[in-house]
C-alpha cells in the first residue's frame, strides 16, 4: 500500500509543478550590485491595420556573481521575490 501511495503522491506533485516564464533579452544596465536591468523586445501587429510595431519591457534580474555586462544577451526565468522589484534570475548567457 505504501508503494501505491508514493506513486500517487509523485504524480500529483508532477501535475502541480508550475511552468515558470522564461525570457531572453539584452542587458541595458549593470551598475547595481547583484542586479542587472534587461530589456526584452517583441514585435506586435495591430489587429485592424496590420502594421507591425516594436514594444519593449525592462526587468530587474538577479545576477549573483556580477558577471554580466552591458550589451550581453541573457536568458532569465521567474523565481520567488528577491526584493521589491526583483522576481527574475539569470539562467544562461546567450550570444
């Protein structure tokens, strides 16, 4: 009975696993300690006029080792709140 109980608990935990949001952007500010500002841009299309336009957002991302500089491309994911405005952490440095 204990084996079935553990198998059921594992499947329930897998179902409850939340998929975290992931973005890729360019570092625009690295002057803060253990924090970088990353700009993420997207191209959107107007629903009626079909014109494409560029839209961007800035995120404050946790950089534990202060290893990223301006103009670096980074991948980052959602995490628990680290401060008032930081809810993201760096995963990987891109090209």
